[in-house]
DNA sequence: CAACTGTATTAATACGTTTAATACAGTTAT
DNA sequence: ATAACTGTATTAAACGTATTAATACAGTTG
C-alpha cells in the first residue's frame, strides 16, 4: 500500500502523508476505514514509529484523518477530502499550463496529450 | 532578476539554478550573454559566494552555461536549452494530467482552463 | 600591477530528519 | 485485572545536507 522511495529527497513522513492522501482521494481508503497502526506500519516499512506518528499527526492536522486514543486512526469525511485534493491539483495544473505557454509550447501539443489521456487512457470510469 | 524565497524548503542554490533555467528558456537571457559574477550575485543576494558557486557548477554540469576562468559564466547554446526545458515540462504536465483524470476531474474542466490560458492568456506572442 | 573573473579546499555552524528509548493514557478481549 | 493492543508525548543522539567563513590559486583585462 505504501512504498518508500529513498532516492526521493523529500522526507519519509511527507511521502507517507502524500501516499495516504492519494489513497483517500481515489477512494481506495473509504471514509471511516481504519489506517494501519503507527507501530505496525512502522514495522512493515522498517522505519521508526515516530516517523509514522509524525505523518499521522500531519494528516490529522490537515483534516484527512481523525485519531482516537486506544482505538486507532481513521479516514475523515471523504467528500471534503476529494474536493480539496481536486482543487489543489487543478491549481497546480493551471500553473504548469501557464508555464508551458510561456515556454512557447503550442496549444495543439497540450491538446494532443489531453486527447491521448482522456480518450484511451488508463483505467475505466463507470 | 533573482529572488530568493526563504520559506521555500528547497536549498538556495537550487532556487538559483531553477530561476536561471527559466530566464534562459524564455529567452530573457540570450545565448552567450554573461551571467553576473559569482561574487557580485552573492553580494546582491546577501549570501555566501560558495552558494552561487555551487549553483553555477550545477548549471554547467547540466549544460546550461559554460564558464571561463578569468572571464565569467555565459549562457550555452540556447536551442538545446529551450528544447530540453520544453521536454521536461511536457513530461511533468502529462503526469499531472493523468493524476487529474485518476482523481475524476472531467475532461471539460481541464479543457476550460486550457482555453482560458491560451485564448486570452498573459503575454502576447509574435 | 591592480582588480576583476572562476575554481578548489577545509572547517565550523546550523538545521531538519530520523532513530532510539521510554513513558503515559485509553480500548478490547480473555 | 491483566495482557496486548491502540494513540500520544518527550528527550537525546546520530546523521546528512546546506550554508557560511576564510583562504588560496589561476586566468583575464585595462
């Protein structure tokens, strides 16, 4: 479920945060479903529990999960999460598109990529 | 010309590298034009010359500039630079677009942003 | 020769991440 | 109640990297 990339320069806890955000945004982790415990996930990834602790604390701070002492950590209300993720991504996407234009990339070129991705592209929708 | 963002978590030398790449890719710094000297730029940004030295070394390693002892540092052949920048950006753009689709963002929505940017958008072309 | 250029090197400092080792608090099943 | 889970908090050490500092050397230019 979680894969660490040690060549990635970003800290581990941040990779964990981002990965869980993806899993929640895509619905793989449904609302109120339980995350692995701090200690078990640390064991599984062969890292220190404190690092997972930090990742979970960050996820909770951002409203992605809620934690209950003695019980565990759970996915927060999903609709909000997906909405937030989409907005963040679209904002990033807009920036990058503007940069593309400023670099003189033709409209047709980005158009082709969109067609490619949205026509045949990866996984099916319902 | 160069602005440092100390809230940015990336190292200073990397910000300098990226900023110069932009200036070269957009043609603000034409081929063979001279970059500010290591010491003068360090002075201007109120940072250590070694940091600029590192940024320039990285730019040279990546083929963006060439340096001549006693003379200065200069922008390398520009066509290659712009080509490389475009390819790098398009690759990043494709990835982000795929992520958008996987998050369930509609084709029309990204289409609208493209239209917005490429129709009215920022600066004029020739 | 003076005043610029780039380049190299060594040391010290600072900072953030991660680990380690605990401890405490709440839940659950036996 | 006790063992075995959960989350949470804290302190210290280790480690890597970025940055600064202080030089030194080499080449160019007027």
